[in-house]
C-alpha cells in the first residue's frame, strides 16, 4: 500500500502536502484483517520516520491508544465515516484553510514545507468523543501536522480549523522557540490560547473547537487559581494537567502525583452519535497531492498563536 501524495498546495509562506489518507484507509479496511496492522504502519511510515526514536514507540499501540480506528476488528461504521469525510472534502478544506492561515501569518517567516497526516478516529474512544469533541490535532513532529477525527454533525466543518490551530503552533514556535524541559504552565496556556484566538480571527467563533467553553463558573475560577499558583512551573510533563485537564494528562503521559493532577478539570463534551451511514467503495493510495496556487489574501491581522 504505497504512499501517493495529493498535489502540494503552495502559499506565499510555505508548501503544504496533505496526504490522501482517506483513499488508503478505505483500501486498508477492504483488505484482510490480518494485513491491516502492516498496512497502517506503511501509511504512517512517512510521519513515523520523523518522530525521534525515543518518543516513537510501537506504531499500532500508539495509534490505538491515541484514539485511532481499530485495525484489529471489523466495524462497518468506518467505511461509512470515510465516505462522509470524502463527501465533505475534508482534505481539500484542510488544504484551503492552511493556505489562508499561512498567507495571514507570512510576516512571521516559515520553517519550510509542512505535510499533513489525517487519520480516522475511533467512535468508541471515550476521550476522543466525550472530551475532545471527536477530533484533535498535534503539531510537535518536525515538518508535520497530524489530525485525527471521527466525523459528527458538530465537528465536520471544524476539522480543517484544527489543522490551522496546529499550524499556528508550528509557526509561532519557529519564531519564539519551544523547549519542552523549560516550557512553563504559563507558556503552554498562552500558546493554546493564541492558537485558538487565531482560528477565531481567521474564520470566526463558529470555527473554534469546543475546548475553550468546556470549563465555566466555579470550575473555571478554580482552574484559574490553580494555574496562576503554578504559572512558572516548568516541564511539559507537568503542564498538560493544567492546560488540557486531568483526562488528557492521564491519557497522554502525566501520571498521578504530578503537580497539576486533580487541580484543573475539563467538563466532557456531550456524547456524539455516529454519523449516518453511507457506502464507500473508493480505492487508491495514500496521498495523491493536488497542487494549487490560490491567490494570497492581504497579509494583515494580529498574531494570536497556536
């Protein structure tokens, strides 16, 4: 299952390559169950090769633990979700929104080309669906943005804006730096807030994720107090509990006993129903890249980040 690229998308700041993973995942799911783990490894290989060896871990275990669709079980919902994502042109939307964002932030300079890996989520993963609204992104691997989603009526139009959030991290950290051992709780809070503020500036409040509205009232006041008390605490092994809440800290590596654990909690989002079922019979391989050269927008606006 070789990797073909969608056409790269050029902006005034950088080139984007969004891998056509929808085709590859469809082909993977139509193949024998016993061959799916190796097919997933092959699909993720370009991204995985750029992850530092000490952080990479086992591809399949990391994929499953992170909320990705299962490659060890058949589930008819998977192909139906891929069809819905294809129909909504999610990969094309990601390309378009990233180019708009890069043009708006061209004054920052760029760290070079950026590739995007989109992966289908697992609708039975409680963290993904209940806490993260059915989608999430990561931008910590050099040269890459990673987006995972299970499509719902609430998030289908927002998935591309999650990629913009991650791009903001990538560009801002290229300018101001980001050293995980010395990053503080305050640094992390500012980074996440600026990224989501940029999404709002670029595309309006309807583009924002559910995360900024999950904590309200007394819980918000308690979170503010806890964050301010430890705002200078260093180390990204400490900061997730303050910034993302206990569920994320426990899921992605911060153990109980870390200073922020139990002090800042996110209220789970409402449980989403799986989307309506559609048949998907597409086939193909990861990544044919569409190259477009859209006209850039005026390079104006503020600089909110990540």
